């Protein structure tokens, strides 16, 4: 079972859920949350990657908006939670988010090579972690990705999308293939948030296949 630790960033302290493997880590992973915070689902995702041999940190990104004493489980999976989550990610901004990723990656460096995996909003931050920080990354249904696709990648990145995801139209997915043809882009017969095992979008078959591809990616690029 993991525990909360504290990351020191240029903007202040940020909690992160730390999940460690048994034995020597294969590498390090930063798990980047959806708009709902570093909640039980995200912490479960972190535990899952730790079980695969990685040292994992899942930062509570909203600590820089709400403060380090705020409840990371506060946002519900409903329209009000979506509204509040979007307000928080917009208040946080990209630069602060990447600073948190940088701090987490630095803390994980003793584990070996470090990568990121992110979901929803976190999928776009994962893409930026590859583009700007040079961290091998996996981006799940990042709806904000397209605006960044003309940047030069400093590390490999893999993309997962759902064919039924109305927030990411087919032309947006195609833009990934055209602008970053060297990167793997996969589409599944599923909706947005198909990896999240709570909520209507969950698709266990798509989630399992995407996870296997993700683990293969990290096996290649991290160890």
C-alpha cells in the first residue's frame, strides 16, 4: 500500500501518492491525474504500475490551487465535478503542471529512467512531458493535445483514444498521426475515460489492451 509524500516545487509543496514495487524498480513513473484530482482511482492506477515493477508517484496537482490540506477526493464524477475540475486545471496552467512533473521525475530518478502516463487532462500533460521534458510518455485521450503537436518531441510518446469520444473528433486523432507519424496512435471501440473503472465510459477490453501496449512501451523505453 502506498503513502502520501511531499514534493518540493518552485511554486510550493505538492503531495504525491507514492507506490513502490517489491524489490529493485524497473524505472520510475509519474501518473498524471484526470480533472478529478489524485483520487482513489488514480491512486489505484499508481498501485497497479507499482505491481508491474515501477516506482510511482501520482502528484496531487490541485494542491497548487487549493492548498496542500485540501481533500484530493473532493470532486465527484458528475457535471459539478467536471466544472470544478476544469476550473482548477485552468487556474493551475501548463507551466505549473510541468513543474510538478519535473519535481516528481527528479524524486524518482534513483529508480532509473523515468516516464509519465496521463489520463484526460493528464494525457495532454503527459504529451508535454515528452515534448518539453524529454520523458517517455503515454497519453490517454488527451483532448488538449492538438495545439501542441507542432512542437518537436524530445522523447517517444504513445497515444490512446476512444472512437466514441465526442470530445476528441476523428480529425483530431488523425492530426496526431500526421504531425507525429513516428509515434504510435491507437483507437479503441470505446468512449472517453475508457480506462477508468468507475463511470459509464469504462471499457474493460479496451482498457486491458491499452494497458498491455502501455506496459510494452515502458518496458522498451524505461526497462
